[in-house]
């Protein structure tokens, strides 16, 4: 586990502990959150974002979440990470459900990447 020096990151990782062991690593001014070496969430400016895909993004849209967007050289880039629904930051049980959804999206993305590599 990396050394975490951010109170919000510590809080999020602790809240997720009932779901699974989670580690945080600094990256690009934020933190990546990992389960078993697979990134399923990120924290930027003390805001938590979960990995999504076509199977899960509608859940986040229904909860009034928003996508993670950053500016790269003059254009906006939207990643497949959406903001954590409000209640997830107050309830370990709710957090577990959202973590599981995000981890599932990360696992599916990993399978797609592996199959693309095999074709090359």
C-alpha cells in the first residue's frame, strides 16, 4: 500500500475496506484506487470518480453523477469515470455496491484490452 497523505483519500479507502482491500497511488495530480492491482476509481481534487462502461454508465446518470473531464491542450477529454453518487460517501454498504459496479467495469475493460492485444 502506498503512503497516502490526503485526508479524503484516506477516508475513501477506509470506507471501501468492508468491500475489499483497496490501495491508492498518486498519479497526475490525483490518486488511482486499486483492487488487486486493477484501477477501478480515481480521486481528483477531493472528488471520487468510479470506472464505468456501457453496461454501468446509466446507473450513474440516474444518480445525477457527472463524468470526469479534463482539458488537454485546448480540448476537453472525457474519461469513462463518473462521480460517486452522494450517498455512497456516507454508507459503507452503498459504497460497496458502487465499488463492485466500478470493479466490474474495470474487469470488462481489461478483457477487451487483452483480446485486442491477441488480435495484433
